[in-house]
C-alpha cells in the first residue's frame, strides 16, 4: 500500500474515533491526510469502500503477524500465548480504530457485513485450532464451548484496554489466559460436563468451505496482482460465500465463479479443495 493511501486510512481512522463514522465527511478525511478530495477518489470509490479497505488492511496485518508466530514451531501452549501477545500489541497500536468499531455498530453495506462475518468465522477457526493443538482429542466434545470462553476472556480484557485505557503487562497476559483455559478444560473434564454448544449446533453457521474461501481470499491478497484485480476477486469470494450459505445454493453458479481463480496458477490447489468440499466439479 502506497504512502498516500496509508495516510488517508490513518487519518480516517483517527477522525472516525473522534467524531464517529457517520459524522465524518470525505473532505475531512482528505484534509486530515493533507491531500485533496480528488486524491481520495483516486484510491476509494466511496466512504463505504474506504472503511471496507481499512477493515481489510488491519485484518490482513494482524493475521499475517499471528501466522508468523504460528510458523515458529513453538510448543502449542507457548505459541497461543505469544499469538495473544501479538494481538494485544496490535490493540494498543490501533486503539483509535478499535474504539470506533466498539462505539458504532457499523452496518453500511453487504460487502462490509460479509467481511465482518468472515472475520468472526476466521477468529473461531483460529481459536478452535489452537485449543485442539494444545489439548488434543480429549477436548473435542468441548472445543466450541472452550473457543467461546477464550474469545470472551480475550474480549473482556481488550475492552478494558480500549475503553478504559487500562495498562496491562503485555508480556504476561498471553500465558495468563492460557492458564485460565487450562483451568476451564480441567474443570470440564473432571466434572464430565455436558457441552452447551457442539460442532453439530453450529454446522449451519460455519459450513465447510467457508474457511477455505477465507484462506483463498488471504492468498489473493498476498499475490502480486493489480489492486483492481484483488478487489474484483474479493467481491467474487463474497458472492460465493453468500451463495453457499443459502438454503438452496446454486452450485452451477459457484462453478462459474471459481473460474476467475482457476485462471491463476497459484490458486489451483485452493480451487480444487473448495470444489472437493462442496462436491462440485471444476469447469475446464
């Protein structure tokens, strides 16, 4: 991302935190960034396009940082603790942006709403994978419950940091929260608790295929493609996600849309995996 576009995003996030999303004008964003209103439209089609791009930028940035930690071959418990520390550092760095999200429940269009849903889905898969890596098969019946409880613990501390400006030792919170999850898992197993929410309960919410499409979107963003092409492919993925979540998905439509990605050699394996999970054939 070039410097001018980054300045616009930083200026917009600052103003959104101070004034709110809906009360901030495009002219104000441009002025804060020290560019003309016309320059804004060189990079963004609208304010909705702007906030969606900002969501993508910050989400991609933290996802990449977490991925780097997960690839360090640490012991699973230490890896999760360090990943949580990375998230905490991100929250301290971008408090203005997060403040705006907490204060304004932004729902400004299908594209942004779909992306927020994808972030929620990806967060769940991230939690579930880390918990499974730490506790193995014994936690399988409780993996959704434990994921929800870890998510709640993290968000509880995050809100105190963002809203009340509480300073927490960033080097200790990761290991501290992992120990709390140890306590939760031990209690569930010792009492032979009946799970409140299982994989079966959420099957219709987190269908197979969604994670693969999210992974596909991440890979698209990492390829050296023109920005306009990346945006187009993002929109195609959002359309596919909406389609597979319908009561009666039109899989012929999904087949046609996947052609956009089949033409890119680096994405062939991802397309094959999505087709396998959705039980469809790729078009020649």
